[in-house]
């Protein structure tokens, strides 16, 4: 979700920090009424109601009763939707945790009240996984995933020797979501349903697309946040490249020539990252209904990631390749930072376009909720087509940035002029582009 700059993250640290343990201990002292000794073997807790920070239909979060149908082991935060591991470490390719146990107070009316912060975060994160499971079932995505999902909270991730804060990382190798400690004063990521849904989509994209080409998403530090324009280096300073190209920064001909030399795999990895992030942002909005769910936890990202703005026009494949030539001129670290930032910016365009499709359907007379469901389901149906095309050409051809658009439109049940206009305004201008038949067909 959030960009952790640098090429690879991921050294998972050891178990709970001393500070974390102290904090939990003091919670336990304050909340000495804690009564939980919930038995692990029983599922007598399934169907219980919990008091959790939860959004209403307007997205306003307050403590509300939330019924959880599948959390049959609240002491260990486990049920058929997810296993929540607090302060886990990696062992033999798996996440393990010597976790703080769930602690609850049962109110007079039977509601389970988390009695420390770790429990509150873990149960809320679980609750969102259960709701996301229902969301997936409704939209056709549930079959891609292996349930229960593995979610790590308060995960110690080290990047370039420093602990990463304020981030969430889907790790394709572990097939797990890692939420790292949150140090800002806004909505913690573990409680942010939109961000959890964004990350959830990465599980789906991994299975539907990336697994087919053997790419594990977290290899490339997939989870950045697009930098703000002011922070994004617009003109990398170095002229030497790994490949030995020595470009004159002002020489467009050299850039065009070098763009033609960019390997399809390099370009395609960049484009898939952008598409993955963009579709994930749409998923976050579709689940949460909140156009600024990213900014609620990460205010610095609010402007570049909010979804109620125009998508703009997609770059064509050649323009994208040229942007990668620029990147090759920077040193490796700057290049990676810049590349991730650019991928997020491109991704945001896809997310805004998808939301624009919902608006176009509403303009055609569909109700907003139904329209959102149509686009979300169409997106799921389009993923196999994208996956097949990617398998066929990942190493050999430049994938068109338009590739995902046609199957999306084909899977919408009712395509009229507003949808076609949204598509035409967004798609990259490329030769060989074929309009969906519903938008009058023909090639350009
Ligand atoms: Zn992401």
C-alpha cells in the first residue's frame, strides 16, 4: 500500500519488541477486569458480536457492534476467513507468532469487548477479512484465494537497515499480508477497511495473474505509495546506466532509440505493477465506499491517491518505455524509488477510470450500488483474460496498457454511450486498438 522505498524490503525481525511487551503489560494492569480464557478447541464463539471501530454507510468510524460469523477462536484470532498473527516472524517460509492472546470482556448483553489494543486491532482486521470474504463471494473473486488468509500485524520489516513504519505489504512469497507498526496520529492501517481491501486485492491479482508467470509481487517492493509530485525526482541526475548507455539528457532521439531497447520484461513488470496497484485502489474504494481511504491513514498520499478526480489519458506503450529510459539514467536506488512512484501514478489513473465507469453506468440509469457491483464483478472476470495475454507475451512483447480495458467493458452488462465515452477518453492511443463491439466496433 504505502511505498517503502528501496528495492527489497523484508527481513522479518524477531518477536515482540520489548517496548511492545511493556505496552501490553500496562494495558493488562489497567484492564484488570479482563476475563478471557477462551478455549481454542471450541467454535462456540462463532456468531458473537464484538464492539469494534467500524464505519457506517457514510464511512464515519465509531465503536459499533459487529457480528462475526466465522471467528471461532477469538483467543488466537483464527477462523475460516483469516489467521491474524500479531508480531510474527518468518520461519522456513512461513509466518509464525508467539502472539499476545486475544483478551476480551464480555458485556452484560453478551458483546465481546477487546480489552487491549493488540486485541482490538487483530479482531478488527479479522472482521474486515470476513466481510471481504463475503465481498469476494458476491463479486466472483473468492475462488482465487486459499482461505483462511494469513495476516501479520505489527510486523517488523527491515528495509535498508531500518524498521519500516506506516505501511502494509502483500508478500507474494509468503502469500501473506504484513501490516507494519503505525506511528502517525491518524487511522491505524489495521483498522482501515479500505487499505485492507486494497491489500486484499493483491492476493487476488497474485493468484489470477502473477502466479501464472511465476512473479512474486513483493520481490520488487511492490508496495509503494506514489510520491507527491514535489517529492518525485523529475529529472534523474545521473547519466550513466547499468547498461552502459550514455544519454544526453536533452537528446530525444537517443531516448527514443533507447526506448526501443527496453526489454519487454522490464516494461511489462512496470505496467503490471501499475495495473495491480490501480485495480487494488479501486477494490479498496469498492469495498469501503470511501474515495480517500488511503489519506485517512497516510495523509501525505491523499492528494495523489484520492479517487474522485478525473483519470486523464493513458500513456501509450512507447511513452511508458520512454519513461523507463529516463529511469535507467538514475542510480539504482533513485531509479527504483522513482519507478515505484511512477507506477503508483499510473495505477491511480486506472483506479479513477474504474470509478469513472461506475459513474458512467449511473449516468446510463443504473443505481450507484448496482453499478459499483457491475464494475467490480467485470474486473474479476477480466483478470483471466489479462493473465492469459500476459503469459503469452510477458517475455517477448510489450503489453498494451489498454489490454485490461476491453475485457472489462465486455463483462459489463449494459454498455451505452456514457461508458464508451469514458473508455475513449481514457484509453491510450495505439495502433491496433480494437473497440469493444458495444462501442461500435472497428479498429483504429
Ligand atoms: Zn498495493
